[in-house]
C-alpha cells in the first residue's frame, strides 16, 4: 500500500436514508407486526404467516439482525427476538396501522386498538413530549441541513418489492406509495413540511423534471397529493390531501427512530420543532379518549368480531 495518500474514509450512514431503506418495505413491516401481534419468533412462523419465499424472508430477517432490530436466539439460527431497538418500532407500526385503519378500504376489517386504562377504542394521536399537546404537520416547522437531501436521495436504490401478503394479512401497498422508496418518501416529507410548487420541489431536491413529475403523479394517483384547479399555474402546485396529511405521524416516528438507531450518524435532519412550545419535536402517542401518553404496554389489539366484520367487497 502506498503510504503517501491517506485512505478515504467510508461515508457515514445517513440515519434517515438507512431507516427508509430498512423499514420502507411491506414484508419487513409485516415481519415486525407479526413479532408484536402474533409473537412470531421462528422462521417457520413468519414463513407460514406471510407466504414469502424462503430466500426473500431470510434476506429480510438478516437485514433486521444487521440493523440491530432482531437478534438470533442463542443456539438457534432460525429463532429471533426483538431487541430494545426493535421494540422501539412499536410507535411506527401503530401509526401505520392508524393510517390504514382510517384511510384504506381494508381499515374496517383491521384489529381495533384498545387503551387498557380507559378502554378507549381507536387510533391515538401524535403529541409533543415537551408540552403534552397533540400535534399535526400544521403545528410544526422544519429545518434541513444544507446537504441533507443529497444524502437522503443518493446511494443505493432498493429493488422493487412484490411479495404478496399471506392469507388474511394486512396489505401495505398504499402506504408504500409514500415510504416505499427514497424519492417518494422525500417528496411526501417535503409536502408535509409545506413545499407546494413543482419548482420548489425541483430546487430543493435537485431532481430531474421527469423523475419529479413521475413521483408527483404517483402520489396524486394514490390520493396523497392533489393539484388544486385546472389552470396552468395551478397544475404546477401540489397540496396534501387529508389522507396525505394523516401520514404525519408515520413520518415523525420514522425520523425519531432513525436517530435512536444511528445516534452517531450525521445530523441530516430534518429537524422538526413544535411552534406552540418552541421545542424540538420529540413525538409520543396520546390516547384520544383520556389524553394519556401511551407506552407500548398500555395498549392491545383486538380482532373485529367476525359477525360484525364487513367484507372488503362491501367497504366503499
């Protein structure tokens, strides 16, 4: 080795990009959901419940082990346990469930969330830990490091994932339109931060007009964004629909988890602050019934009784 030129250090892992690469995947979310709801621990359990090909399932489980979300049980190559970091994904999964419950056709047949203390049934709301107030995208401000978006959208690209869910399993197809690849995730995140015009998206992202047009069209087709009006000027403006704004909880908990998963990673942001109290937003979940800040052990999910469960064909 020539000693005169120092070796170039490996680029630091971007926390947010790594999180979207890991968790922005339907099968991965299903694996984690089943670990919580069905206490799935063994490879054979996930295989039976998801119907995923063994090689694909093995790759996802290995990625979760490498990321510190799962650990292999001692003496078993086919049994896994959630780590502390894995347990911390519960808020993300609850927000994904909440969005599906309220904004997809399958929501009516998904299990109900019950707060054990007060008995309230239904989705929680994001809250600010600093002041205890419920918080939405409209209540926050966002700052980005100067090179944050370049790091978020550069690097490797994931291949398309087309694994079908197992019988009776929840589908994540629709939410994958918003978080299933880095470009779509960043465009949705910028819309949540208040960006509206085509030129603003393009200037911030340094993205080709063709790619940006394609992502915006996909998000409009998914009902996450809309173009107000038919005029030439309006056609270049995009606003979040109520369905799109409801993704706020998913995004803030993904960002919070990214920092826990990569505490030594670069400060790529985005940095979100709560306007009402002026503090950086550290999110939590609050019960809509009693206003209590929820912990993982405060809730349970109950299947919708078969007698009252509508078929997907009857859900409008």
